[in-house]
C-alpha cells in the first residue's frame, strides 16, 4: 500500500504523483533466504510532513520532517530537504537534514519578516529514506516524495485614523469645527506585543505624539505641511516588523484672497452722508486652496503714522468675531468732520494721493483670544483724504 505526495522533479528525478501532507508509505514483502536483514519487513511505514508557523511578530519558520514508524525503523536513515516559499515561489535554497535511524530528520528555514515582507509562507519538502548497510543488497533508497504545508498568511501592521488635520497656531486645539489633533490606532494584523510609533519628516509639517510605546496615540499638529503635501510619515513597529507608511498632511488657514470687484468706494460713511467709505471683501483660503468657513478672527493695528500735519483720530480694531462664512470684510471710512486736518473729502475723480495716516494691519483666524491663532493677512492700512486702501 503506497500513498505519496507529488514528486515535482525539483532536484530529484522522480515521476510526478498527487500531493498530500503528511504522507506515508508502508513497505512490505521480505525476501526470504537472502542472508541479510530484510529491511522491508511488513509494517515498516515511511512518513513525511511539512509545517509553517509564525514564531513571533517578525519571524516565520517553515520546516519538513521525515521519519519511520513501526517495525524495522532502526534500519532506515531518514532525510528531509526543505525550501521556504513565499506566495508559491522559492525564496531559499534547499536545506537538507538527516537523523540517525529511529529518529526524525528535519530541515528548516526561518525568515525575518522585516526583510522578506508580508504574504503567504509555506514549506515545500522532499522526503527520502536510505537503508542500513546490513540490509539486503536489493533494498534501495525509498523516495517518498514532496509535501507542502498549510500556508501562514502574514499581513503588515497597519495604522488607522485621520491622515489630514489642522494647524491653527500654538495653543489652539480646535476652532469652529477645525481640529489640530487626531486619534490613531495600531492594528497588529497578527503581530504580538506593544508597538513602537515613529515619525519621519519630509517637509515642513510636524506633529507630536501623546505616547510612542502604545497601541493608540493622539497626534497634535506643531506646524503645517508644505503646500498641501503629505510630508509626514508615521509607522508602527512590532518587534522589528514595520507597518506600511501612514502619510499625513497638516493643513492650515493660509491667506485672504481679495474678492473680485473689491475694493468698492462710495461717498458718505456709516455715521453721516459726508466723507467717504471704502469696502474690502476677502475670501479665506487654506494651504490646500480650499475656502475655510466657520473660523473665528480678529484684526490688529500697529503704530499709526500721521502725514501732512494730520490730526485724524486713528481707527480702532473691531472686536474679535465669529464668522459662519469664509468671506471677511473691512470698511474704512471718514466723514467731513469739522476741524480735521487735512479735511476729509468726498470721492475725487481721479482719487487723490494725499495721505492722512497709516498703520500696519494684520488679520488672524483660529481664535477669539488676541494673541492666539494663525495670521493670514498683513498689509498697511492707508487712509487718504478721499478713500482708504489696504496696500
């Protein structure tokens, strides 16, 4: 009775047979009167089997074994030749193992996953048995054939969570539904132990992590990415087996874009019908080029400078404000109040270049608290006698 695995022709000149794991062969039929130990007495059974096992987070072992059971086992020397395969392709040469008669022969390969990577690992082994010298001269080597183990499927660890969030300035974690933090979790995908988190920078984006030896961590933005690029790489490492890169983009409110058709100038001002009003509208956009509605914001003026003997009262910043839209506006206005020097005038045609006063002007979003947030606009607020300009 014979049951053998496939002999694929790999390094052995054997016919092809169906593949099984494990396999065995029962030898029988002694030769009476040979004058030597028969070595093929009935009930001699040859066996071969393949195995694959994940040893730890970063190592896979595959191996084959050959052995004899029942009577006469001490008369046969077992051999085993093993290859390790990844996704059905050999990634090793043949490892050959043997053992004393009566023992089990094994041959094995151990791969480091950080080098060979994920995939389906199997052992592919060949099994044969050499008779003892005391055996009958017509007793030859028994070639049992090949076995293949069940596969061990290896996946790389992974990271889940938001891969894009906001930089809103130092000390600001959220504003108007914009968040400067993200929660990340590590998925071991079969690895064991506690992972180590690593951060690599490839641009201007930066983050800090609440912990680096943990399953879950909270990332806090420290600086915006360059443009809208994913310039931060995050990995988790389980015993040397590293996840695929988790690329992160830190976006930020970036600039005020003047709306088409502005500034608009008109006669009169909000307090009376004299003088003039100049109106600006800007669209707030971010580093990815999108409009950013819903943020808080505030303006500030620097030191005012007077021109042409001006005694104009300087403009004061508006209080910090919330805005459900992405459009921000500013009104610059002066009335023909008695005693102004130089006097404010209605709109001239063409507009005059006579200056009255100016001051540095900045606009910040991300907070209602002056001193916090991210500056998105900066220019000079210039008051002429008949109009105003941000320039």
